[in-house]
């Protein structure tokens, strides 16, 4: 239950934060890179051209990614760096309130970005969907490997796996319940057996070749 609450709260926070970032990035994009670079130069931001391009792309594209829940942690890191730069070079010395140019908005957005970086964006999003699919595949693969290892163990110990290999197929429940019969060893002939065979041969020979009757005495 707690995990579901977190997922819903993370979704709401992601969408709200993403919309704010998209609005600011779109505003810079509509103003044009030349005007945005000039504004950054007037605010004293170092490398204003590079900073203007970074802020525009990261805020617009990163905001869309936050809304979709895609690559939340990397995007949150980029947005956090963007907000830290805004606080350090622009808003940090103007107080807290946004009406006086303070760091209120930049601080709140930076804190949310830090939260997403630490905890992720929850399961309701593209990242959560990909993670769920990957986790299920890993569980199925682990189950197959465990089953295969169990079968190899049975074969090595002469268990059901070995019986299956001997018979050429899986054992039936009746076969599994019945203990395996010991192998039959041919009975070795003994001396008595040999004597009985000889006696039978002699007896048969006597029956097949009877002695001729003696002629009568004259």
C-alpha cells in the first residue's frame, strides 16, 4: 500500500515539475537563442551561449521526459545542475521571494530534481514499465536455470532425471511412486546344474536309443 501511495505521489510530482520546466524551456525557445544568450550575458552568467543552449534544451526536453517517466534519474541530475547554476549566478543574492528575483522557484525545482535523483520517479511511467518487464524476464530466466540445475542434480544422483534419461521420456506418477527395481544379474551355472544337464542328456540318449532285445535262448 505504501508503495502504491509513493508511485501516485511521484507521478503527480513528476508531471507538475515537468510542466513547469517545459514552460520555461519553451519560453526560452520562443525568445530565440540570440535573445536568451544576450539575457544570460546581462545577468553575468559565464559562457552565456553555452549556458543558454543547455538551459533551453534541458528544461524543455527534460521536462517532457519527467512527464513520461523516462530516464528520470539522469534527467533529474541535469535539471539539478541547471537549477544550481541559476541559484549560484542569478538568484542567490536576491533573497528568497520570487517577486524580488530570489531563489524560491529555482530552489523548489532543484529540491524536486534532487528527490527524483535519489528515489526515482516511481513505477507509473516508462522507466517503471521497462523495469517491470526486465524483472519478469530475469525471474523467468532464473526459474529456468534453477529447474535445469535441479534436473542435472537428479541425473547425477540417479533420481527422476536419471530415470527419464534411461526410459527416454518423463516418468509417470506411478513410476515415480514405485521404487526402481535392482538390475537383474544373470545366474551363474553351478556344478550341480552341470551334473543335472549331463544326467538329462544321458537319460534322453537312453530313451532315444533303446537297447535291442536279447534273442531267445535256443
